[in-house]
C-alpha cells in the first residue's frame, strides 16, 4: 500500500486560456523546474511503481492470447498518469478506478494475484481487501464520480482527514454524472480529487470529435472549484499536482479537477483493432514521450539509478508477478452460486432465494 511523504513545494500553475499542461520533466528527462521536484526516494518509488504496472500490462497481453485472462483494457503508455495520481494517496484514502485503471489500483495496494483473478472473472478477485479502500473497476462511464463524492462526504461527516480520488476518461467528461458530481462536490466542499485522464480517445472517437472543448480542466470553472492541466506522461509533475490537491482536500479546502494529458497508445481492449479508426499519423510522436523512459533517463542522469540497480529491479518485478500468477492459478474453480457473493456485506432475502435455487439446480 502506498504511503504519503512530505509534500514538495507547491508550484505556480499557469492560468487562463488554453493553458499548457504543467510539466517538471521534459521528454528528454531534463528537469524544467528543479526546485519543485519530489525528493530522490519518491522519484525512485514512482519509477518502481511504473515499471511494475507496465510489466503487468505486458504480461496481460500474453495471458489473454493464451486463454489465461479475460478481455483486458490495457493502459501501456499511461503509467505516469495512473502512478502519479494513485501514489499521492494515503492508506486511509479511497480510490475509484475506471476499467482502464488497473495500474492505479495496483499502485494503491491491490494484490497482483487478486487483480489477475478479477480479470479472469473469478469470484476470488471480486471482493476488495478489507484494509484497502479501492472499489471494483467501473465499466459504466462516469458513475464512479458521484460515488466518490458520496464517500468523501461520508468521511467529512465522520470527521476524518481521508480523501476520495476518482478517475474518468475524456469521453466521460461529457456524461451527466461528471457534471453532477463536480457540482455536488463543490457545493458541499467535500475532500474529493477528480482525475480526468485525457488520453485522446473515447473508444474509437477522438477527443476533438466528441467535444469542442480544448482545455477540459476549465470545466471545473463552472462549479467553482480549481481545475489544473498536467502533462500526464510526466509522473513527477502529475504526482506534485495530485499531492497538492490531496493535501488541499485533506485540510478542508474542497475538491480539485486534474486533467492529465496523455495518450492511449494501446487498443481500447485486447479484443480491439485500433487500425480501424486511427492511423499511424495519430500515433506519431507519442513513443518519444514514453513516461518510463523519461523518468529513467532523468534518474540515470542524476545518479539516482544505475544500470545494475535497474536490472535488479526488473528481476524483482518479474519474480513478484510469477509468484502472483502461480497463486492465481491455484485458486479453485468457482461454483455457479458464487456469482452472488460479494454483492452485499450481508445477503438479502432475494439473494438467499437465488442461491438456494442455483444450488438446487446444480444438486449441491
């Protein structure tokens, strides 16, 4: 599980118009604002998280093609957006992921074996750990935003300092739930951070087609809350901005909308063929903005990482994944009645009747 560290200095964000996304690392790994960088240990921690979740994403492709994983929404290329946001949370904070935010859930502490079970549609992956405030991956678009506001409001009324953080895509920002949640959160000054991952595509529809808005962070203006654009391929900038928003929410300052400007390099899901709706020209230049390569170059240049240490990290991540895969492979096959588990903490009378009917039909 992630733990917060001392927040770095809060940078000054550009304001108004079609603001350029806030950035701390240029694509070549050069620091654009050295004084605003997180401390070295945090930089290394963020790098490890990105390497770890990319390995999961890459192995998911192999498992899917060999029939050992269900349809999976890849996030490769978006690691900075997911790690930089989720790593800013503390152990008591809530995380509300979309279906593409497996990397964020892993960063927040979801076990790898349980995550594999989830994407195998196994009940062994359905119930989130009791000590981890992460919701199952949302398939409906934008419904998680109002849910996050409700959780944040509950924390506020209980008098805690816990924060709720929720994700959405650029397409989801055109849904009614998005606007209702921002208005609800702003009016009640709840400790909620909204992450809007602008990855350029709403399934097969480019952002430029589904909205005329250029700066999606400005949508916060209509609800009286701050809106910030950040380079979503720069994990340090994303982390600094999110840490500032989380600290502000924790201190009673209310919600923030953060637009992370990134790109969906991979298909919508592993069953998708993106060549049907986008061209090589659409993808041009994004490989050079790889978030992991950017931070790796910076860490090597600063003497914070060596080639030997990087190779050791690779071996550690691979070993962790293979152990988790072995654990997931050892889970027993589910029974039909288990589809009713984990719906409620205590089964309702209707669920009990349904379970009895299923067990009777199965002769169990």
